[in-house]
């Protein structure tokens, strides 16, 4: 599944705002907006986000 799709699913399931997600995952509040606009993150950034997505969620 593409990274943006994984992020969109996370946002939908957790009701976290895109800005907050970007801050929590990579320290960049515009991260999701930029991805939606076509930004292609570096491999290290993609791995960092995927690692964040695998962490237990507060609601679990």
C-alpha cells in the first residue's frame, strides 16, 4: 500500500489532523499536505513514517 494511503487510513481511524500527524511522525507540520501535493519523501523519511505507523496507538 502506498505511503500516502497508509497515512490517510491512519488519519481516518485516529481522527488525528494532518498537521499533528506530520509533527508527530517527522517534525514537519506540512508533511501530509506536501505529500498530497506530490512530494516524494526520501527513503529515510518513508522508513521513519512507516515506523511511526507501526507504533501502538494511544486508543489501542
